[in-house]
C-alpha cells in the first residue's frame, strides 16, 4: 500500500497509510459527512420526481380559523408545503366540517379530503391555526376548499410543486413517467398504471 508522507511538529518524517488518513483525519471525516448528505439530498429529489404520486409525500396547507371563517393563514410566505411523509388518516368529506378538492391540469378531480373545525385555544390574534395534510399529486393544478354543504371558500394554486403538466407528451427529462404522470406517459406492457382513489 502506498504511503503518504507527512511531518509532525519536530519536522521528522512520519509515514501514514491512506486508510489511516482517510478514516482518522478530522477534515476528511467532515468531507465524508458532507458527501453523504449531498447523496441523500440527490436521492430525495429523485424520489420526488419518480414517485410524486406516492402516499409517502403530502401537501401541508397552512390555514386559519378566525371569527367563524376559514381562510389561508395570514402570516406565512407560502400557503402550503410539500413534505416527504404520509398524509395520514383523513375524514370522510361527507361528515367533515370542511373539505378540499384537488384538481389536476386536465380539470379533473383527483383527490378529496375532509377536516373538522379547530377546537384548540385561540392565539393572540384571536384565531386557531390548522395544518391540513393531503396526498401530493405531480399534476395538481389547484386545491379548492369548501364548507360543509358545498359553499366555495377559496383556492390555493399547486402549480409551483407540480412537474407533470398533462400535455399528452411524456417529458422524462423533467421527471415524468407512467407512475407520477399517467396522463402523459403510457405504462409499459408489463406494468399497471396506478389509479388514484378519490
């Protein structure tokens, strides 16, 4: 094994093997950690592109309930986030106080979810904050929120996190495939398309 030549404080030559240098040098250990973090981030991005349909990714909508009215939270930069976690158990929209409907670029309903009025105490602004989860879709255009009974309240655009544009062309260079963008990418003969239950 080749030896790397280093000098200690007395300027005497000291031979250190590559293995010792790689595993014991603090700076090298730091670079290894940075490299591993970078690899994990790349894998995470690829998972979003390849599995944007997955139940393991979800929207989190930032809403508020104030004076009997549901609206988008006032003091947040973005009305929603996308997180690499499951959306969990949701209420049946029929029995819920409020419900949301996710619409794709073809103007079709792809998902419906319900939630109840908040029961938590109010903050200093006299409101209750809600963080409502729902399944993420790679071709979602917007989500529309309703009160029980069907009264339309407001919409939130989801275009910023959607890379599948439903243009009937399979753009694999931006991450579209038959799993996350079935309207654009036909499934291989030996693969079944994933059907999103509503």
